């Protein structure tokens, strides 16, 4: 039997966070008659962070891992840092029984217990089915199994408080050149989930990796209880420089500056003499002069789409890969983007709590500590 928790003291930071959350809800609802997402529910979508490694790329597929990946103390720490919610990334490879088209019975109880524990400390959860298998998502047999899977999963998740539990259909659908296929499948998935979870808010996104480009190609779905997500990793040559899993022209990039200009990138061009596509990419990045104003203009495209259609938005991922980025330039990007988030009051979740693009939680003398630069830029505390 668990002992009752002492009442949580509302710190100044937590109080300011609650004001920000309320502002987010007010902005999303103001002047909008086209959605029916409760304002208090929307307020929980900021601030947030992705939990990347619990049910996605787990170090071990064991009961011990799933039961103990985050302790209760660390979850309490997330609240003290200032988070209102988490985006819990769950890979289909971990949870989906593809032959049966259902959640794996040995994993589902662990997922449900994770939700209960996160809710118990006051964290809302965006349950993100985090697919990264791009061939599978365009396979009609896989799609059919995925629909059956969501039918079963939504039925199980309908028991959880809809004010604390958001259902995100699938991570970053691609469908480049086949966008209409995604739009039709998206409608079927929403209908499937809605049939089993009539009160829960669904989160969906556009094609083309779930970014702003795909969002702008969408039309809102005929369901009023839906939030529209987009991810923001721009400018890509800066945020993904040197990432080994990224595009071939980005992999060789090192020490890419931010802000950008032709003069800033010029010293790096000679190092890319053996990689002409990468050199051309970096030259273009310099000419485009990425800075806070350019970031803001790009972000406003999403905001204006949401305002035009009267629907709420959610920036479900953003961050900068740190291995080859200069710390001062990375810090400037986060300061600029944090300012943009505050100016538009859109709900958000940084990538991630437990991966290096964002907060990058580590342990110091047994206590969780996050990247202080990122935390400060986002209005969060750096530790517990």
C-alpha cells in the first residue's frame, strides 16, 4: 500500500507556469467556435517534454525496465522542474502485435501503470504511438493491423481521465507524394479511436514528417475534439548537424553556426570539399540568414493556419542535436525559440527529457539534473 503524498507546495516557478498554461488555453480558445477541446485540458499541453526511452528503444524488454525506468521521485522532479505534461513515446515495435492487430498483452499492463503513476503526480500524458518504420506505415496490411490495434488500445485507455490523457495517432507520418493516402487513413484512424474513446482528445498531424509543410497541406478533420501537432527542427542543417541517422548531406556537417550568414559559414566550406551536396546545403543555409526573425516567420505559418481554421495547435517536438553544435550557438537557438513559444502561447513538448536534443536529464549524486541552458530558455528549473 502506498503512503499518501504530502500536499504539493506551489512554488513561484510553478505558479508562473500555471499562469502560462492558462494563457495557452485562452489563446487557443479565443475567437474559435470550430473546436470543442475543453480549455482546462488544452492548458495542460504546456510546458512539456518527451519521454523518449521508456517504451521506445528500451534498453531491455523486461518487466524490471518497464516498471522502474522512472522512479516516483523523478516524476515528482518533472513537476518541480515545471512540466505540466509529458509526451510518452511508445514504439509500435514494442507495443504492437502485428499478427493479431492488438496491443501486446505482456506490455500493455506496464503502459497502463506508467499512465497511472504519471497522473498520480499531476502530469498529463500525450500517448504518442511513435512509429519510425516508414515502409510499414505505407503497407496496407500493416495499416489494417494498426487500425485494429488502435481499436483495442483506445478501448483500454478510455478508462483513464480524458483531462489527463491525450491520444496521439502516430508520430511524424511521411507519405511524401502520397499525401492523400495519409489524409484518408487519418480519418479512418480518428473514427476508430473516437468509437472507443468518445471523450478523449485526439492529436493528429500532417504528412511530410509531421512538420509545418505537412500541416499547411491539411484540412481540419470533421471531429471537434482534435488538436493539431507539428514538429519544429528548423533550420535542419543546424538542428541535425552530424546526426548519423539523418540525410546524407547533413551527416558531414560540424560546428554549423547559428545565426547564419554567408560570412559565418564561409570558414567551414573548405572542410566540405569532399562532400559537394553538404557544401551546397551549408552555402544555402548561410544565404538564408536564419535568426530569430526567420524562425518566428516560419512558426507563424503554423499559427496562422490554426487561427484560419479555428483549431488548437501543439508543437510536439523541437530541439538541437548537441554533439557537433557549438554550445553558445545552441543556447542562442533555444533562447530564440523559447521567446517565440512564449509570444504565441502554443502548447509544446521539448525533445526530450531523457535524450540529448533538449533537457537531456542526467544524474548528479543520484538526483536528476537537466541542461540548464535549455531549461532557462524554456522557463523551467534546471534541477530538483
